[in-house]
């Protein structure tokens, strides 16, 4: 169902980068066609006004497809912003916390930690760590039973998938009636999600959804608790209400990044939507985890099996020298971007939606051969 | 010296859009070649890691060319950020003002007004309007003699070119030893500038320098006056020091927008640099202003002659109905994007660096003909 053969004649490697990451080749080919002239407009997509009817149509279709794919409820707004998830780490607490409020954070990796750092900058708000797997080297995500939630937090924040450590929530945590906020950057659009259970969802596009430079935010305006006094001090650009009122066009949006995301959303619709992606992603991840488990004395998966990510597969070899050798030899064979995050080392295979099955198969063959030679 | 003929066979119109705006066709063609594979990497420019050596080389060359073109002094840092000039409206006061400080603002249009609105959000700081041409419908920029500067402001802020009203400073205002901050978004790289006279310069790329989605900031770290207490409350992403320390790579940068800007900077270097651009831009602007002045009863330039912008040429016709007719007929003839900003109406011809001379000539012929028919 998901195209695996390259439709173009251009030499392309298997790109395991954690993000920016591989995009569907169909999308790149279509973008290429429109770089000097968007359709018959005579104006390239990089040059077209964000107030043009052509771009308005792109933005509207992107939102409509996103709503269809995820089943976004009518009372949630969809925004296309700049600044990445990193800016959302600040915008969420700035817009959702009043003086005296508490927010709960579930910390399962580096990005969750950074979200906490930014939330703690808010004056007169309490940030409560509802769970953290840091003392277990972030090898797993907590169970619902382990969550120590506040009675009435303004929201509960968690990270659905942890790119660096290779763990993922395989359920939406049960937080009762508390508003739920999720950083979905690295598994957004990779599987169906019960989006109705969330109050805010945000995601940088550069994993499954598009290129770096645009961030999608889905939110229910009812959770915005910013007082008039707070709003007076908050930069217009950091106030969600500004972007809601102006439909993501308060200032010049990142036109091209939105355009590519729009093409990716169309590609998703054409290719069976999120159920098809979930199956495709599971097939690839299962293959690679099986290759890890097939040589247990040689490969060591970082994540505990029940928390394994289908997006980022992290593993170690017996020595850092062997890990370097692995990445080097893999690159020669057209398997690129396998080095782990610079903060933790090891190896990491990121296999987002657009990553082809053939790439996972080739990696598995390489892993078996490498273990045979060096094990 | 500036290529004016279209090197590609693709139908392109003359795009007078105020931004996002026309880009050099050479740049678009090169980007097109690298969309599926950056050089021989086998990874497209939209998919490549921001930590890759390929992207590091792009970022380094972009900075080096920017330094050469503008003659940026060594003690100024160069940053590539997200959020547009609109986010800089906030970041400048957030990073340059301490409690009790005063900042002077010269207001010559809508963007200067918005900069003031954001600066006034800073607690315990005074914002002093050193000059405003609002009661003259922003038809001109003030003389140095009209500036009522504070004795010791933290900085003096002004907008070098006003896209909406079509006015431009043809000098760097004399502010003595006061630190000078400029929003150069709409004439950045259009002419040589004595950059040594500035403490902070910022510019959204989407006029002369690249596509929407990246903002360049040049600054002297000595003007950063943020106290430790203030820094504790400021989002990491809004603190210039974060971006200085991480060399614009604190979080995922807008890779593709930076890449295109890098190609534009190379194109500028190849085509004679800023002196050549200044000459090219003056030639185009002179032609169009001459066409306005040639039919004084029919066309009325908005800007006073001594404040006329070489980037955005604004003019009115006897009635709004005639203005609509003008824009409509012009579009049919391949002259696109001539409607004025939705807030002021009228007509506007934006003729940035990459706008070809032939487009200005074609517009002038059209203007003469239209005036003959309807005058």
C-alpha cells in the first residue's frame, strides 16, 4: 500500500535521520514541479504571497485533510506556527496557566525535561512532576498506575514518543477529567489517535508530517486561561488567541513548509490514512527489533520491550568503537543517519511514515551480517 | 549585470508581491536540482539533518557571504532564527531593556507601530516615541532634526523601509552614541549599508533575501542587558544568548529557508554585491516614479519625493474603481501582485533585488497606456 520503490531515477540513500527526515518521493517530485510556477500561476511556491488565493486554498486543504485524518473534533482549532516544539514548551504554560495554578508533567525523556524547564519559568505557577523515568535512563514510559497526578492541575503534559531514547506511549494515559496536553512531534500522523481525549496537541512537522519550519497546534480554546493582565504582557506572537483570530496568518507564515506539509497530508490520504501508516510502521519496527533480539549478546535494545518506539529504534553494540564501525560501514552501503543522538551515543534507526520497508529490510540484513563478522 | 531574461522555459509572470516575493530564477533552478538529493548525498535538502556536515557547510557559507556582502564587523554575531520580524519586535526589548530603562522608537509605518506595541508589553520600561509621521499618513520619514531622542535610551529603534506606505530612509539616522536598532526586513541587502553604526539589525528574509520562514539577526552582544533574574523568566528560545551559544542550532532550524537564503547570498556575491543591487534597484524605481510623475493628474504617489522607497512604490488613481480595473488589466498582461496592502488600498509595485528591469519597463508602458485610456 505504501510506495516502496523509488519513482525517480535519482540516486537516494536510506535516510534513517531522526528529523529532519525522509519525505515521500511523490511529494518531493510534486514540489519540484511547482518551484518555478505553482500550477499555471507563473509564480513559484517560494515566491507567492501568503495572502494569495492559491495559498489560502493550500492552507484550507491542509487543515481539512488534517481534520479528516485525525478525526479532529469541531471544537478544536488547528494552527500552523513557527518555532518548533521548543516554542510550544513555553506557549503552553504561558497560555494555560494562571497565577496559583499547578501543571503536571510526565517526564520520559530529554524533550519532556526541556518542557519542564520552560514551564518553570512561569511566575507563580507550580510545576508538578507526575512521573519521571530519568533514574531508569528513560528506558520506559510509566504505567497509568504510576502517575501521581495532582487533584486539579490546569493540565497534564506528556511526550508521546521519545526520539532520543526510543520509547513510546502505546496508549493515551488515563488522566481522568484533567485536560491532557501532548507533544506529539515525533509520532504525529504515524497511527490513529483518539484525538478527542486531548486539550492541546502540538507537533513540529519535521518527522512524519513535513520539513523543519512549521509546527502544528490543535487546541480547544476553552483551556486558554490567560487573564487580561497576563495577556497585556505576553507578546502577541506567543498568544494562541492571536493565531486563532488570524487563522495562522497574523504575520507571514512559513509558506513553503506549510505547502510541503499540505502535500504530505494529501499523500497520507491517498495512501490509506493513519491505519495504513500504523501497519506500515509496525511492520518495519518489528523487523528491526527482531534483528536486535536475534543477536542478544551483540545488540542491546535501549528501550524496555513494552515501551519500544515504532519511530526511533535505539540500540547499543558491545563497544563504542564497534558502534562507530557499524555506522561507518552502514553508510557505505547506503544506510545513512544511524548514529544515536549526540547526548547518548549508540545507534538509532528512525523509520517514520515515509521510510520505505526496503530500507528496514536492508538494515536487518546488514545487522545480521555485521553481528556475524564482529560478534 | 543582473540577469533579466528568464533562463528557464517555464512561463513566469512579473511578480510585484510585497513579500514573499520574487526570487532569482538561478536560485530556484539550483534548489530544484537538490530537492531529491543535495549534491551526491542521496538525501534531499528538505530531508537532511540540521546536524549533518552538509548543512553545517551551508550555514557557515551563508554567514560568511552575509559578512562579506554587508561588511559585518567581527564583534557582531549573525543569527538565523524563526518567527519573522514580528518576533523580533518582542525579542529586542526583552533582551535589551532592564527595569527602569527607556527605549526610543521612530515610528514611520505599520511595522514600527507594531514594534512599539510589543515593546510596551515589557514591565517597568519606558517607551518613548522619538518621532512619528502617523499624522501625515506616513508619507515621509523624519529628518534628523526632527528626532526627539532621550538622553540615554537603551537603544533607538527604527524601520529602514516601510512596505505598506512606500517610504524609506535614505540615510542612517544620526543618533549620536545611542545604540541603534533597525528593522531592515524590506530593504535588507538591497544596497550597501554602514553596518558598523548599528547595534542590532534584523530582517525577515522574504523580501530580498530568501523565502518566508527565516529571520536574520545581526547583533553586538555588548548591548544585551538582560539580568540573571530576567533571564530566569524568559523562554530559552527568546533569549539571544541561547542562539549565540548554540550558533543558531539550539533547536531544529528552518533548514530549507536557510538553504534558499544561502543560494540568494551566493547569487548576490556572483552578481556584483550590494553596489550592483543598489544601482539595479534605483534604475527600476526611477523608471516607475517617472511614470507616476508623467501623469500627475491621474497617478498620485503616496510618499513624499524625498522619502520615496526604492523597494515598494505606492500610488493611487483617481478612484478605487479605477484602481481595481488597473490591477485587473495588469494581471491579464502578466503584471501580478500590484494591489496595495489591504489596510490602505491603492496600488503598490514591489521591486526587490530579484525583480527584473524588464518588469519595471513593462509596468511603465502599461501605466502610460492605462492613463491614456482612462485619464
